[in-house]
């Protein structure tokens, strides 16, 4: 096991109507074999329609913003299958920073 302080960061804003009283649920889902390891998932909630994720291990990911998200639903491949298209594909390296992303808000039962 290797520990490194060089985690990646991802930030941006949510597109669509985000409620100030109900922030969006942001989830960064690892792709490939890491998708089966919950340790590689990064989650946050939006603040004023923006998000910031940090300390991310290098690798391939898909980024989503959900209006609501049942606990651990993002770890279920069948649940995420219908959301693959609007999710943003990202490849992150050590110390990389991806800024100013525009992430569409995914509504329940879309």
C-alpha cells in the first residue's frame, strides 16, 4: 500500500435548478475494477450550486450530480446504467486539478 499526499481535485458548478434548501448529491464513481471498492468513491454535497472534491486517488472516474440519491445507490452498476450518458468521464493523475466543470443535475425518475 502506498500513501501519497498528491490527491487530485475536481470542482465546478451544477447546471439546472438546484435548491438552496436541498443541495445536490455529488458522486465520483471509479471505473473498471475499482468500481467494486467503496474506498475509491468520493462523495459530497453541493453548496450554492457548486462542488469541490479533493484527495482523489489517480484513475478513471465518472462524475454525477443527483437531486437525490439513496444510500450506496451509486455503488450499484444497474442503478447507474441509465445515468452513464450525462455523467462526466474523467481521468485524474497525481496532483491533477480539474476546475470549472459544468455538471448536469440528474433528477429522480428521469
